[in-house]
């Protein structure tokens, strides 16, 4: 069934339709696509479903999982569209979101106009740092809310408990990230002889 659209409908409607359209099952697959389907596709879709369940946008989850599972952590828009069987518009929307939350970056392929999308090497660290900054803003606002509502009121005590918890999380996060870097350095040092 073909859906007709006017020029003035939002791009989002076109992206939603493009997401729903799968490739023709009789279409010839490239060797790269066949290898992807055999090795990574199930993982990508499972991890994307987990991230979607946690609140991330569905298409952004799929694009992120696909980038994460690629050997060098980067793919072009055309490669993402082929692997995920989605439109370039769907890729663009997903990458826009992932860029805004600092999970991927855009790079120019040297000597080409083609853009590559790359998952950040320290993506989880950077994501936690972004959340840490947000939590810091929340704590500041909550402190002001406690003062406004009165520290001895039930609402003021509830707000104080909330910002105390958030400040505790911030302090723990800082220590946790330092321990992660030490753990990763130790792990990498142990694995280095095997890579040689």
C-alpha cells in the first residue's frame, strides 16, 4: 500500500515509513551484508532492543549497536542503511540524536566528501560524565527548592533527601570512573603480550 504525502508533512512521517519498509527478500545481498547478517545482526537487534527498553530512541539504538559492533567502530550512512535495512533519512535522524548525547561523532573520510559516523572510544565514560553534569544541575535546583519550600516542611525534607542522594551518586561516580581507568589499564597491560 502506497501512502501519499503532501510536501508540507513533517520529515518524521517519512522517516517512520522508511523504517517500516524492509528490503525485498529476493534482493541480492552484498558479501558485506551477508557477513553482517550471519555474524552481528542478532546481537545488534538484541542490544538495540535492550537500549530501547531502557528509554533510548529505537532507531538511535539500532544505529549505535551497529556502530559498536563494527570492527573499527565507524561506518558511513550508506553502510548503516544497508546493514540495518533502513533509509538514509532514518540514519540521519538517529545520528543527529546520538551526536547530541555525545555517543557518536561525524568524521570526514580523508580525500572524500563521505562522512563516517564513529562511536566514541570512551562512550560509556563520556555518557556518564554528561549525566553527572545533568545531576549536578538537578542538585543545585533541588537545593534552591528546599530553601523555597522550607527545610523543616515535609516537602523540603523530601527534596533535601533527593539532592543528598544525587550528590552521593556524583561523589561515587567520580571514584568509580577513576577505578575503571585503573582496571582497564591493568587489563590492557595483561592482554598486550597476547596481541603481539
